[in-house]
């Protein structure tokens, strides 16, 4: 067990998913106390059981689009665990691959509600707690689709570009108050969300999941997708207090995808 986040309170949304659960495990292994949430109560319970409950984990099943639930979770969690040092705003959803003209307005609204407004509501609750302490690090999980266009994922890409914009504006507002705000832009990593995208691609083209996987990895200069643990290494580095001069950045962890 490491010491890099010894007794720091780390909030993670979408904690029961691929990146979220990997982040919870790695921050806990570095000594952090965990403030966890996910809309799936069952999956969240399973994760909390892994940590044996106790007074180092505070978990709430909630939807990040519900302003009151998010505000209560942050207030109660910070009170119970003793503050809020790091926030990983990670909850997010994708949509079926389709050209823009085939997407519905409801799909667009849902992407913006969960991926963009969810991050906005989390930061709205987190920033006052961090301002009171005079320190903190927020990391919003955007996507490579928050940096470049992603054909057939236009509503998702719009919501992730919004996350990058929110990140930069918030970073500017709190930069002189000891709080850093950055965004993480992964490309493809093997998680349930990625499996959904690969299956959708396979279904659309009438090919196997394996063929869809190779089509995706073929676009990545490193020739492979990431593991969730590799993406979490960037979360640990970006949010660690030693990384003290980085704020307002959208950091690509993408095997080179957006570099070419
Ligand atoms: P995942 O589907 O494994 O996990 C997402 C988690 O968020 C799930 O546990 C889900 O229950 C939760 N969630 C969804 N909507 C919610 C809501 N309204 N309120 C609260 N919780 C909610 O997905 P994954 O891959 O771990 O994605 C995490 C983040 O990383 C997302 O924001 C995603 O857009 C982003 N991302 C993922 C990439 C990948 O290849 N896996 C690539 C780039 C970005």
C-alpha cells in the first residue's frame, strides 16, 4: 500500500464503472478516503463491500443530473470524511453510433444532461468546500472526443467539448484560491462503455466484436487500447499536490490518437 494520498478525501462519480472502480481501488491503495457515487445502487454496494465498509468510505447511489442529491452527497460526505481534497468527475454515458441527422433531440439532451450538466453540478457543490479549505484538485473526465471530432458520436463529442470548456472556465475562476481544475481526455480503454461502442460498431458493419476491436486499435498510433489502470495513473499524477502548477488543461491519455 502506498502513501501518496494518505488520508486525503477523494470523491469519484460513476464509481462503479470501468474507470471509476479502478480509480477507487488505486486511490484507496494510496491511502485515500473515498467519497463514492454511482446511479447503480447494486454495483456501488458491491464496490463498497470490497473496501469492507468502515469509516473510510462514504457512498451514495445518485444521479449526477439531480442537483439536490449531488449537493447533499458532497456536503454529507465532506462532513463525515473530514473535507474534500480531490474530485474525479467521471460519470458519463455514450450513445449509439449514428450520423448526426439520425440522432434524436432527446439523445442530445441526455448527453448534455449527464456528461456536461452532471460535471457542472458536481463542481458547483465541490468548489465551495475546497474554497473554504483553500486547496483542492478537480479532474473532469472528458474524452479524446472533447478535443477532436468523433464521427457518429456527435452528441457525445459536443458534451465532452462542453466538459473541457467548463474545466477551463472553472480553473480560471479558482486558480488564485489554491484549487486546480483539469480535464482528462482518454481515447479508448477497455470498460463496459467501450464494449458498448465496439459492439455497436460491429453491429452496424455486420462484423465480429474482434474485428471491430482491431478496427479501433488500428486508429491508435500505439496500436492498442488502454487498460483502466493506465488511465487512472494519469488521474493520480494530475491530482497529486506535487503537480502544483498545472491547471485549466485538457490532458490527452490516448496512445497518440489526437497527435496525428
Ligand atoms: P462505464 O460505463 O464503465 O462507467 C460509467 C459509470 O457511470 C457507470 O457505473 C454508470 O452507472 C455511471 N453513470 C452513468 N450515468 C450516470 C448518472 N446519470 N449518474 C450517476 N452515475 C452515472 O464507463 P467508463 O468507460 O468507465 O467511462 C467513465 C468516463 O470516461 C465517462 O465519462 C466516459 O465518457 C469517459 N471515457 C471513457 C472512454 C473509454 O474508452 N472507456 C474513453 C473516453 C472517455
